[in-house]
C-alpha cells in the first residue's frame, strides 16, 4: 500500500473511501500525505466510536446482563474509549487533518 496525497481544495485522491465526515478542512495549499491504511483505521474507529456512543446514550454505562439481569458495565464503554484513543492518536500524528 502506498501513500495518498490529497489535492488542496479537491478532497482525497481517487481510490479512498468517500464521505469522510466534514471533509478534510485543509487550509489552502496544504496537501498532507496520509497512508491509506491509517485513513481506513481512522474511519473504522470513528464509525465504531459513533456506534458505541449511541449505545451508551440509549442504555447507559451500567446495564443489565442479558442472561442474569445483574448490573454490569456496558461493554460499549470500553469500545468507545479504545476508539477515542485511536482517533486522538491519528489527529496527533496528522495535525493538518481536520474533520
């Protein structure tokens, strides 16, 4: 896999997933080089983060165990936290990339 260079003001190069939330938001003339795999990991982490956040909003951080009914920590809490770290790391490593 190679690297993908975006064209300033033209979005991502062909072959990458379309529809990233909010676009790149790059200043005029800035063309970051982001490895396609890094971008895929970011996109997947963002999708999982959003799904986990939705589940936590609906069911809360503590939920009932599906078989016993006993209170338990919602497993989506750990998923959201892990994905949040991945998203944060991506933004630290690619400071020119903004949603």
